C-alpha cells in the first residue's frame, strides 16, 4: 500500500479536526507511522521535529520509555472501570498528587479540555445555587480567550473564527479587556498595562457581580490568541477583585499547566490559588485524553448533602480511566525524578541565547518567551501565511502551525540543545528562502 492510497482513504473516511476538508485536496495530511522523542516519522521515513508538542500535549517526547512501561504494566491489571460506585489505585493516587501540587482538591475527571471547562462552569453556577444565590449565572472571560469548542466552553471563548457561526447556539457571556501586552500603548510597561486591564475587570464586576458566577482565565499565556503573554500582576489583581465581589476565579491551565510556563502551574507565578483549576493536555504527557477539575473545600462542602440533587450529577463514560491516570502518574514521576522544572530553566536560558538572530530579524516583532513557550509576529505576512509557513516548515523537517502571523514554538521538554538550534536556524531559513511567505 503506498502513501497515496492511505491519504485518499483518510480523506474519504476521516473528518479531520479544525480543517476545511477541501484544502486537503492540495495539501494532504502527513501520514505518521511512529515517533521517538521530539521526532515524528512519516510512511517514507521522513522525520519532522514536533515543535508544537502535537497541539500542546506532549511533554516528554513520543514513545517515552517510562510512560510506555507504566502503561504496559497497567494494561495487565485493569484497562477501565466506571468511576461511579467504583474506584481504583491510579485515580486515588493521581487525585492526591494533583491536590498536593495545586493546593486544591476533590479532583473531578473529564476526558478532554473542553469537558473540564464545562465541569468548572457548571460547578461554579451550582455552588452559588446551592448557596442561595441562584441569580449568579453569568460568566466573564478575557478578550481573545480560548476555552474549548463544546457549546458551554465556546460560550466563554472569544475567537471569532470558531465562534461566530455557532453564535445562535451559545450562552451569552461577557469579555473584558485582555492583559496581553501586545495590546499595551507605546511606552506602557506590561505590568502597567496588566493593571489597566484589571481596572476594566473591576469596573465590570462592581456593576454586575450579583449576576456573575465566575471569571475564567488562561493564566499568563493566551494560547489560541497567538501566545499572548501577560504580566502576573493581572492574576493577583483579578484574584483580589474576585474575592472582593464574591465571584469565582477559574484557572484554565489546560495549555499552561505542567511546567509549560516555567512553574508547575502558571498561577504560582502570581502567588495565587484559583477556586477551580482545569487541567488536561500535558496531564498524561500527551498520551491519552484525560482532564481534571480541582476545587476548594468550600465549594465541595456546598454539594455535600443528603439531597441527591444538591450533588454534582455530571459524568463522562471514561471518567478517571485507569490507563490515562497511570500515564499521568508516570508523567508526574518524570517531573520529580528528572527535576524537570530546573532542567527546563537552564534549557530556556540557552534558547534565549540562540534566539538572537530571530530577535534581530527585520520581519520579526514581539519575540517573547514564557517558560517553554516562545513566540513572535512576522511582518508583511501574505494572505494565508499560516498555511504557507506550515508547509514550508514541513519541507524543512519542522512541525510548526502558526496562528495568523504569529509563529510559536512549544516543543516537548526533552528537546536537546542541538534540536533547539535546528528549530531556530530552520525557522530563519524559511523566512529567508521564502520572502513571499
Ligand atoms: C486546548 C484548550 C482547551 C480545550 O481542550 P480540548 O482538549 O481541546 O477540548 C481549553 N482551554 C485551553 C486554554 C486550551 O488550550
């Protein structure tokens, strides 16, 4: 069977995500047979450096021997059992470890990021209802926010391309100005701008707190907004404002959790604790779909009652899947055994150093880095820049998926110094060799 047959079959049988399928006529998907470390290998043995961690999920490389071994062991014990009325060691251990790491508890599991967001929104509303404040039904999110694409999560997302078509199906929500420092006035520091954005939040909640259940934010980095980065002062102010007005703070750490911003969780850099934290993506090291929402004892207590309907009657079939939990435990083991956060810090310093030519490139603006995420805007980008750049990158053995005219790197943490150099050098080559891009 040659490549061509597989591609035709994929196009016929598979409806690919986030894709206008007609465009696959000209640009077929890349058929992958195997992965190792940061590399993906196609049917012909061509390799691609997975510089976006396969949509921000992979932490320790593809086919990581330690995660593989943990999964093999788990497979011989139990692959899945329902979590209503049953429990198992991997879900208990994972919940305990996540509680220690986040300072929250009572882990409730879903299958992917969007389901975690749905869970947090429902829990927040239901908490207020159980607490005698059923009028708190509104949610506030940041301008350009992304929280997933099921209807509830899309309601608090602010990306027109994903949202506008479905507007008639969505709940009303309010967007307050984003603290993303690209939106600052000339001469305004990221911190000053973050505090100015927080004033808008305060003005909104001062008027509408009685109707507002929660503010949901992507802490420090707004991924789908094109890696919009902001000063932690915003989170500190947002925490204080939410406390003052009796509004929950939901930290959507689905993309930024598990070390991506340099600390285990991004909220740590602001020294705050949210009322809910949503986790997914890196939680299993990029192996299996799993998400979790952790919350406070106070929220949990409002559901704990003799009345069934005061409980949180939400479920997904694969809630707390043992294999996924086992992959998550193996992932946390690697963090501990390899002192990953410290190693990444050293790696990031090296990365900044070799990124000099990017910083100086005449078409590149706003080169920025938070932890293991680096991004920049490309000037004079032609129409369809993201798609053209993506294909030019593939031709040079890089998997990069720009967002608009923003190119970003979010590689697996196992990337070596040589591979980081290759990433930077080849990216510059793409901009040089194809000035029409
Ligand atoms: C990816 C993402 C989601 C949605 O997660 P899915 O697993 O794709 O449903 C939600 N919030 C943020 C910040 C994300 O990056």
